[in-house]
C-alpha cells in the first residue's frame, strides 16, 4: 500500500513549522549577514574551557558519566544548581529538574498540564518555538496586551476571569522577540493573580543575565507563595546552546509529573553535558564569562540602536536593557516579508515579526538580533537595511 | 490559592511511573547485586576513548559544536550515520534523524502519528519505557501473541484485521524483556502485513549488535517496500547510554514530521554528543569495541543460564542469542514481587515481569539482566536467588 494513505496526528493540523526553517536555510548561505537567529556570538562560546572541563570530569568520573543516569538529574549538578538558584536568583528550596535545553521544560510542562482545548495566555508576539510547542498540545492561545513594561496586568486579570486559562506563558526579562522587560511591580502582580485565580505561570527566563544597563529584577517565582509559578532557566545564552542544558524549578508535585514525562521522552539529559555545566558553576567560571560577553553584546546592541535611530521616520523600535533582540515596526503598510526578500538579495537576513504572533498579522514588524554578528557586520548590514527601507518608502 | 486545586493533564490518568523507580532506588543501596537495570557493564564504557574524542572534536570544530545546531542533526554525523546504516544494516537511502536516545524516537513517532484512542499492537511483555510513552499519547495497546520466534504473524494479521491499528511496536532482536528474536521469515511477513494493510511498524532495535551466537538477521526495514517501517537505533548499548544518542530512519515525510516535533521538544540533540559518536564511526572504533564487550557479555549470559539450569523444576527461562536479558517464569502461583521483597533483604535485585505487561498480571515472571554485573556477582546473586526460590517452594 502506498504511504500516501498515512494520516498524521491531528495535533499537527495547524503546525507547519516551515516558515522560519526556510529562512534559516537561506541564512546558511556563505557571506550572509544574519540578524535572524538567537545565536550567541561564536567568540562568546567557551570551546577551550569546555574541552578542559570535559577532560576533567571524564577523568574523575567517566564511567558513571557514560552510564545511564537518573531522570531526576546528575547528582553533583543538582547540588550546584540548587545552590546557584538560591544565591544567584533568590529561588529557595524548589524541586529542580535538569532538562535538555529549556525548550524541553516547556514541552514537559505542557505534557504534564495541558489537555486539548485548555487555554494558555501568551504575550503577543512571543517565542515561536514555544508557541509551536503549545499548539502541538492543542492549547488555545489567548494573547494578552503588552507595553514597554511587559504584560498589562489589568488586561491579564480580565482574561483570567473571562477565559479561565490553565497557564500563563511569559518571558519576563528581555522578552523574545520584543526585548521588553516586565517591571518589578508587575512581577509581583502576576504572582498574585496566579495565586488568586489558581493559574500556572510558566516563567521562561533565559536572557536575564545578559543585562547591559539598569538593575537586575527578581524572578516572578520569588513572589510565588503557593507553587503556582514554574521557573524555566537555560545555560544556552551564557555558556553554550549546543550543549542543550537547561532546568525547571518549582513545586515538587509538578516537577515529579514532568519527571515521569521525561522518563519516556529522553530518559535523562546527557550526564557529560550536565557535568560540564556543573563545573562551570563549581569553579565560579560563569560570572566572569558572563561579564565578558555582556560587555561585547552591549556594544553590539548600542551600535544597532544607533543605526536604527538614523532610519527614516515611521520606523519605530524597542530599546532593550539586555538580551539578544531589538523589535522594529516599519511604516504601516510596508511588508517585512517583502523587505526580507529584497534584503536577502543584498546578503542581509532577519525574521519577519508576523511569525511570532499567535495568530499572524502585524506584517510590518521584524526582529533583529545583534549577538550573532560582529560590529563590522552590523555596520554593513544595517546600512543596507536602511537604504532598502528608504527605497521602499519612496516607491 | 492552594496548589491542591491543580489538575494534571488526563494523559497521566493511567500512568504512575513509580513501580520501577522504587526498585531503582533500592538498587542504589551500596552492596546491592543488581540484575534489574538494562545497564552496560561499567568496564564496557569507553571513558578514555570518549575523553580523547571530545578533546579532538572540540579542538577541530569547538565553536560550531557549542553553537545551536540544526534540528535535522550535526552534518558530519548525518553523513557517517547514513553510511553506517547502508553498510552495517543494509538500510539504504532513508531519511535519518539523530535523536536524544532512541526513547526520543518513540516519543516523536507517537507525537507525529498517534491520536488518543489509536490502537498500537505491542508484544506482551514489552519495554516498559515505551509502553509508558504510548500510554501518555493515550494509545490503546493491543497485545499480540509471541513464541520463541517472536510475534506470531497469524495472530498479528488477525489483530490488524479486527482492530485496525495505527502502529505495530516491536523489538525484533533480543527483545526486552524476553530476549527473544523474530525469525527471518517472520520479519518478511511483518513487513508484508504492514504494507498490505497500511500499518506503521516501529522497529526498535538497540540490542542487535550484542549477538553471542548465530547469524545476524536483517532488520524488518530492509523488507519494507513503501516506507511503512520506521527503524529506531541506539548507541546506548554499544558505546554509552549516558551520551543519549540514537537515531530514527524511515520515510522522508514521517521523518520530517518528527523533525518538526523535535524543534519544540529539545531543538536538537547536543552537538558534542553527536560529534563523539560520529568519530566512533569514522575512526572505525565501533566494531572492535563491540567485539570486546560481546565476548564479556556472552560469558556473563552463559554463566547466568548455567545457574538457571540448576534452579528447581517448575522454573522456566529463555535462552537468548544476545542482548542483555533473560526472562524467567516461576512456578504457577509464586509471586515474583514477593521473591523480590525477600531477595532485596539478601542484597539481590531484579524486575518483576508484571511491569512489562500492558495490562499487568503474570505475577510469576521476572526479568534478569546479566550485563550490569560481574561473573563473581552473578555467582553469588544467582545462588541466593536459587535458594530463595527453593525455600518458597517448600513453604
């Protein structure tokens, strides 16, 4: 029988996963200046350090590292991770589960909690990988209004009352794709609303250490009284995304359900990768490394912002205090997809903003990444973009 | 609001995931002789080789290994993997997707294909990790009869006709937990039935290289004409489970759907781990390593079998040609769980067979692993088990 008679699971009915992939294929062309990915700069990736640490941990504990590990995590890493959460983030006595990149935290949390048709409140725009995750669990996405201080808590409360959601998904610090940060007051309010109405908050916070100005803000999780907030963290942006090590921290019952889910998704996160990150924490290598990359990224961010300030009238953009992304809006009626088609011809790539919206639209928006480039490439690429936009304005 | 009002997703209604975990906690006690896990012997784990290879790949290509990778896989590994599939397994021109342990292959395949209520035919008993996976996708499990040559194809055809399943899940070589191998003739027949009726075959084949006697048999996949068979392979049993590297090979459309699923579960399998396995293949390290561990495991298997042959009448057991497990049946009415309670007191652990059955029962069965022990421990542990069973017979 021909395979054309095969039907796929209905969870894929509204998920194509292709738009961004196509862009990434184009980016892979040699010579392309890419503002598209969320990639760390290659110079920020500690290859020599990782090589040294891999040798050390394999020499000390190689047999156990290559053996099956516990789903609950590599014990030394669990220890250093809990201490890191306490001292670095002010998150005390949580259950912690190491995961294969914080993307897996979202997958396991949805697996544990989401039935088809359950509602999840999302910032709009938001991180498209996790939007796809929620769609594959057949959640109904409910977009909440945001401004420069992040989610609007009054609109959030209105939506909680009227739609009875299961979960709120938020990236509170240097949000992807907008670069916005939820204010201190609103962090408290979100925790209160979650507790008041009994809604899970999935707090996705991978960018928090990449702060270029201003004071660090405590996680929403630190204002959580009864366990409604699950904190999802990652070492992808501060050590290496290729190692795929993240974690989730929260109520013991929720983490246990996620652990059972993880048993039958990948058994456990690779021990070698957990052991390498463990040594980064134990040997106090993280803080100086972050300091170094923050100083480089700050310069790249400022350079891109200074170019944007010379863009023609009608182009607006966010001024993030950290993270990897600047969000821009072109003049009403101008299509970022069309600009992308043209800019690719000139060797410059970015991601049209429409892909980050739960229901599409917003064709005049785009996301710009500054971390994956160098100053020289930002200069060249932003000039080309500026010229292109001017040309299209004068059409 | 108290978190007790939180409800979990209904996919967890019939999944507790706890029985085996409790046993594994007991095993972790110092001095325990464990026939319970599916662990490679510690002496079989190539820690020095992995350390050397990690240094090499990080020196040669460290920046790219620590950067985000493609969901589709680390390009050099994709190349060596395809060549390995062709020369080693006779599987040609498939689409291949590296995954985070072959457990993830099953998760992605279910994600791509299974709607709640879809039927999956399973060997009974079968690998409990994947039974749990299928239950979490709310599949209805349909057990097929097996004998010493594996699944009974006539019963399989009857079940296909009467239950219209979406998938057949099989471990054709040195099955977990029984150690049985599907015969050549039946492999052809399973491929034919899948093609005739339009049913996916999930061929889970992690043990095939651990053959202690007899001729290697071709995968069911090699008899697949139209793409209904998806082959799932692993390097956990022949290199290291702690590295979490497996793969799936099959029709391009199915693999693409699984790739989209993988985008939002862990983005990609860690590059470092793929690069290490890639070098195992490229430097022709796998065959000599497998030869070495096969010779050790064969001796351990034979030793355990010779002990079992001295067990009291009424105890029957399989005589596997390879793999990691022997399956035993105690005299009718004797409970393996009760024997386990007693044997743990004497420092010996195994897994009661009931956990491997889709619907429980079969209380007098058990699974014995010989790879994770040494000859000395097998001697001592099997003598204790024999004595315990004799004592229980005479009660």
